[in-house]
């Protein structure tokens, strides 16, 4: 069993004579795996020893001027600790992994520390050595607290804090497509669907288990990509994908409990929405083709638009699908409701595929020469 020993180094700065160079909020995001030198490792550039080999059984911790760093090392023999680029006021942790039961000693090369720690390797023993460097002018104080035996419950709790166990995560899939998800009714779409498999802690995906459904009807079975040409109907079209996967690897927590993602099926869905357009513009259209060729059109579920009326323009229109309601507000007249100033007639207007749909055409003709300045009609359709 591998035992983790924690050396916690805390360094704080005091006094008017101390120059601080802390990098606030700069910290390492994960423990850095380090290696005890066997005599062949080189000192890095920037150190006085640059150009020489790091002595055998010496562990160099490069803290990179960070405010907080973590390191981890596997050690079963005595070793020396040398620090490089450590901030005064910084805090650093060293996790020592043991694979044997023998005691080993870790000694500091820093003459201001001059401390040797005994690290045991018994599975039932956890030793946490906490060191504080308190710098006050030219003097350095040490405060060392060593914790000996722990109960089994405390031991497991400490190991869980040092190395928390995250339960395995099941695979997921994502269904994507290369065509827009909101279009006009009657649009012909030539779409390629893609199933993306994210394995996480599960097993590999199983060939031949990919299926794509359209409104619960099987559309495709086989590989992860599918080409589909279709004419989109009014409303929502829901595509669903499923993919089978194998069981994942076995994971064990600190108490030896087995965790494994079983084989299963992952599901996901993707929806298209098709609407009838709202057409609006200047002039008075006399047929459905002139309506479809309007300068402006809206395409979404909640229609809100602005009819811009230039100075002197007298005629304009709004065409909406039958069953919708229209409200028009005159912005320059304190948002007065002018809906009733429009005349309404029923017409059949084709969709993107040429299929006719019942519409209501609202038209308005202003008296005289029209407005003396540009005007704006804000309209809402529900």
C-alpha cells in the first residue's frame, strides 16, 4: 500500500526591512511530480549552481515564485531538500509517497532551516510535519509541530483529504448537425448528423449500436455519421440518438471499495423548429408573390418588429399567419395603439416549399401627404 506523508511549508514575511515579491493569487493548479536526483540531473538556469549536476539523493523544488505550489515524490531512501525561487510569504507542500516500511530521513540544505525529519513507512502511521518560516529582519524562527499516531478513522480521513476519491463518470454522447436549427416551414434541408462519443470512465463504444430517431421513428442505424435530406414541417422536429458502450475499468477508493461503470446505452437529442414567416414593408401588395417578396421578414417564435415609415410614405403592410394576433404601437405618438387603423383581409401565402398557408394581411393608408417626418411602428405578434 502506498502511504502519503505531507510536509507543509508555510512562509510569512514581516518587518519594514523585508522586500516582498509575492505574486498574488498565483498558484499551481495540481501537484508537480518531482524526482530525487541520481547525480545525472542538471541545475536549471538562474541558479548559482547552474552548469553543475544536482547531487545524488537531492530533491530540488522549483517554486517558480508562486504564492502556493504542491509537489509529490516517491522516496524510500534518505534525501536532501533544496528550494529554488520560493517567495517569502509563500506556502508549499510536498507529498512523499512510500512503497516500503523502513524509516527515511529528509534533511534541508537551507542553512536557515537546518532540520531533519524522520518519515516512517508504516501503513497505519501518518506523519504531518508543519514548518513556518517567520522572517523578522535578519533572523529566522522555526516552529515545528509533528503529529504521530492516528486512529484508523483519522488515517482514512486524512488520506481522503489529501487525495479525495472522485466517483467514475459514465459516458455521454452529443448529437450535432450542419444545418440551421430554426428555419421556415417547407425548407429542404440536406443535413449530416454527427454522434460524438465522450468515454469518460466507461468503456469503448460498441460498433453497430448507433441509432438515430426522428420523432421516435428509427431513421438510421449503423455508424456515427448520417446524411439526411428532408422537408421540414411546421413546429418541432426532434431527433434522438443512442449509442451502446462497454463497461469501464475497475476503480477502487481508499477503503478498497470497487467502482465501475457498467455497460449501457447513452442518449441525447437535438430539435429543429420551423415557423411561418411574418412579412412586412412599404406599399400595398396585391397577391401572395408580392407578400413573399417583401423587403422585411421575421422568423422565430416570438415576433417583434419595427416598421420604418419614411417621411411622406403613405402605404405599408404586415402579413401574419392565421391564428396569430397583431398589436401596433406608434412610437412618436407616445406609443399610441394604432392597430385599428389597419384593414385586414385573408390571403393564402406559400411557404419556402411553395405550399399555401392561410395568412391575414394588414394594410394601412395614411391620409394627406403622410407623416411630416420619419415614423416608427413597433409591432408585436403573439
